[in-house]
């Protein structure tokens, strides 16, 4: 008898919010509904769970991504490398840093990725990009002050994994009113993994 085929495709999607929001952010909620029946975990960082507004430092946030991803994989009975990780802004950045530090993942969904602080293009947050070897989807507005299309084009070549970029015309960092477009792009990308 031949053994059963190993499951293919992602087992689940872990989504994290930006610094000023929580797991109930409308885009994250729309994504959960839009990728159904794929299981989704929308999770908050510890500072939000504790009722604080100011984010913790990156090591604590990355540790939280690690813990949440491990718990979600256990809950699904799935291998950790079958989860897609990501989220909005800071949340996506922390997921990308966790993967760069060795967290297994099927891919990264990075919405409104904060390439640099607004008005400070010299303070690039790209040191970890060469250590990301999984497929990445970046979805950002063309008028996002955290990174222009030209800045992304210059930075993303450092990622050895496959990179897909989708620009939302004239949208800013919040990409309000574009959830349908974001959901369609993310669903199509995940389906192709």
C-alpha cells in the first residue's frame, strides 16, 4: 500500500494587527471571512491583551508571534511550516522578523508593511529581509508614507523567497475602503501556494 499523500497547501492563516489597532481590525475580519474555509486566527499582542496602548519592544512581540503560531498549529494538528503568517503594518513586520529568526511558515502576508517611519526614509527596517526564505505577499497603497513603490522596489530584492507585490492605487497606510480588493488578492495568492 502507498502511504497517504502529505497534505498540500497552507493549513491556516495567523493574522496580527498594527500597533494602533487590535485583532478586530475590519481588514483582518474581512480576510478571515474571505479566505474561508481556511482556518484563521486573529490574535492580539500581549500589550493589547493587558489593556496597554504602547507596543512592547520587538523581541517580546516576536516571541508572541512564535507562541501564537505554535499554539495555532497545535490546535489545527498541523506542522508549523504549513501556516501562513502576517498582518497589518507592525503586525506583519513582527511576523516577518519571526520568520527571519527561524519561525517556520508557508508564507507571509504583509499588509501596509512599514518599510520606514513616515518622513524618515533613511531609517529602513530591512535588516532582516535577506533571512526571509518563504514566499511573501506585500499589499500596500501607492501613497503610503511608510514606503513608496520605488522604495519597496529597491528593498525587496534582498528577500531570497518569492515576492509578490500588489499596489492599491492612491491608497494611504490605512487602505480604507479597499478590503474587497485586499481579500481577493490574498485569497488568490494563498490558493496558489
